[in-house]
C-alpha cells in the first residue's frame, strides 16, 4: 500500500497513532498536577518497564499535559555523567524552566532569588557563567554552593518551586532512563524532591526507567517508597493490542482481518513498540486495503530483520565478547529470569567468575535483577534475537541439554 499513508511510527519515543492501555498512568498524572495546583501534596511517579513498552511516549504525554496547564517542564534523558556534568545539565534546564515560569522583566523577589541560586549551583563548575548567561544576577552566597550535591540540589528545587508558586504555576521534572543516575545523583534528586513536598511547593518529578529503579530508589533513600508511586507498564491486553494495530489502519480506510490481528499479537507479544514495527512492515507489503493473516506472516521476516539490525543490534554492540557469551547462555535457557549459577554452569564457569560480566551487563542496561540471584533481559524477545544472531554455544553442558531436548 501507499508508503506515505503508512500510519505506524516505529521510532524511539515516537508517539503512536493512538495510545491505549495507559489510562491509569495518564489519570494519575492529571491528579498529581491538579492537587499541586491546589497547594496539596501528591506522590510523584516513576514509571517502570522493559524496553519498548512506551515509557518515553508516556513522558511525552505528561509533558504535553503540563504545558497545557502552563507549567514549566524540565525534560532530560539521563546518561552517565560525573557530578560536575550533572550540575551543568541541571542548571541549564533549570535556567530554561525559570524563564518559562516568567519573563525576566516580570520576576518578583523569589524569581530573582531563584536566578541567583541557579548561578550559585554552577559557580564551581562554570566560573565563566556561560550556563547562566542572561540571568544578570550575582550568585546567592551560601546557598546551593556547598559542594554537597544533595544539599545544593535541594536549595535549587526549593528556590524554583517558590518562584513558580509566586506566578501561580508549577514545574515538572521529567527524567527518562532514570536508572542511569549515579547513586549520589539519585539520592540528591530524591532528597530535594522530599523537601519540596514538605514545603508544599508546586514542583514534582516523573521518571521512567527499567524495572530495577524502584529498588535503587529505595536503597538511595528509605522514604522513596512513600515519595513515589512506581506503576509498572508492560504488554497490552488483547483488546488494546488489536486496537493499537487495527484502528490506525481503519483511519486510512484499511482493515485487518481477525486472524491477522491474532497472528500479529502472537508475533509481537503485544509489546507496543513491536506492534508499530510489525504494522509498518505489513503496510509496506500488503497489496490491498484488506489485510489478511498471510500478509502478516509474509511481513514477519521483514519485521525481524528490522529489529535485528537496529533495536536489538545497537544494544548487543555495546557488549564485550564475554558479555555476549553470557547473554547467549541466558538465551539458551529461555526468556524467563535465570539463576546466575545456571548461566555460569553453561559457560563452564562459577557464579563468582561470571559476577563481573553479569554486573557489567546490568550497568549497561541489558539485564536487570527481578529477585536475588536472578537476572532477566531488559529487552523483550532478546533471547530469540540472540539465538538467531549469535553462533551456538559449543560447550558440553549445552550439547547435553540439546540432546535431552531432542529425544
């Protein structure tokens, strides 16, 4: 069919034609902002889930909702930075947020104070004032300049929250890939947000990250579980998966037959990103506006080739040779969480010998630990990709396992 009218959007973080199955999270965010608007407190959110379930898309919807309320937004995709770089990144975004709250000409005392605090926050790492250029203020001496990241970030959030309250608005801090914050950085963010809650300021944070972030936040600060909700998002229900694939086609005057939708759900596992990839591939290959099961079946190879060369491959390319072998051993055992000892056994090694490799994969975001001693893939269907793409492990335990399986 016509490529220009293809309604599917298989791009990282791109909004799909329709958002289904996420009403609870969107309603929770509406409630969060509405309560803060009234000077009440409400738990912030950290959305957790595997790759491809739509966490970044949800953050984009939250940003739109906040901006519709005329709130300032700070939108950051976290990457691994030392504390100096983290300060610069935060100061840059907070400067933008302060100017979003109000033009400089309309700042009151609290607005001017917030500008001075932003300058204090960066003075040690940006002595030339390039980040705070245009704020036209001196640093607030003795505030946000202690060198202690937690104390300084707290001063910064409080000052910005007070400035926002003066203008009857608020600030939403949106952090994607939040699991990549360093321990000290995560502690600082949680502590700072805690102080704004205590002072009932209109500033909040919504994060998104891999499943381990709830545990990491709890380890960072014991009160994190009371400060945040940790909604988990995953595969779509059968009806939502059908809608995600079928309704965009209907908007373009095309129809998926029921058995085509059934096969599509089976192939994609009902993961939102995979639905977009398969829909895009099917649309390209289908010959007319009635899409049959045979069309979906024919698109499967194109769909898998695309995922293998991009979505999966860019993640595997970050792994070392030992890490790749570890991932391949996990794939041999299946898609479920795997016990560290069982993976090590396939590699003819001990758990202790494999420990650094496993830790490296967790640090790179390729694995997470759902429970003690177990690890699981952060990317759905990664086990299938590994079996397609990586030569078979040629170790005795694997050969014996295959013989038992083949009998």
